[in-house]
């Protein structure tokens, strides 16, 4: 029984080492690996704006969720991305325990914009907006960003956004 346990532990250790070494090579985030056409399959953002009105703090939360996707992003090797297709966004605005919901169709008609890849820090800038790249692999990736700023009416804004792409 001790021999069986020893062999089992040794085989488990070998399997663990083998699997972890497979993960090291992976599919690196590079401009060459990014080049290609991807389908946009997920879009979600949240904007929380806080303003002072007559001494009271007023918070407005806007949640946006995309659906009904038929949109592509084609990344070329010359730092251009062509956005084409349509999707719907549903926007839910909440303020003072009241909520309004609306939706609209977003149409991208072969819109060409610049992009740049920052490989060493896993960032992608599309049309001046910089995202963190995660879960990059041969079949897709995710983009996330978050920022805090003060808007023109003096309100403080917290904004987060996530997009997901598949090949």
C-alpha cells in the first residue's frame, strides 16, 4: 500500500508540473496575434455620477448592456481597425430610487479608426481610449477600463466598461 501511495503521489506531482509548464507558452498578446477579425459579443458599462444640489448629494447611475450583436472589429497590421455592424444597447438610468430604461441600435458602417498595442503592459488603445487586455487567446479576448474624473458641471464620475470579442 505504501508503494502504491508513493507512486500515486509521484504521478500526481509529474502531472502537475507537466500542466503548469504547458501554460507558460500560451498565446502571447502581440500585435501579430491580435491582427484579424473579431466579433463583438458582450458590452457592459456603468457610470456613477455624483453632484451636489442645494447641499444634497445626488447620485445618478447609468448601466448600459449590449445585446443582439452583429458587429465585427477587423484589426489590420497597419494599426487600423474597421468597426462594422450593429448591436442594441439597453440603458438603465437610476436616480433617487427612480429608474428609466431605454434602448437604441448602434450602427457602425465600416468605421475606420486607429489602434495601438502596448504588449508589455497588456493594453490596447482604440481611437484614443485605452483598455486593459485580459484572457487573450487564439479565439478572443476581453477589454476593460475604468476611470474617475470630474465633468463639466462639477460632478464626480466613476466609469467602468467591458467588451468581449471572439474570433
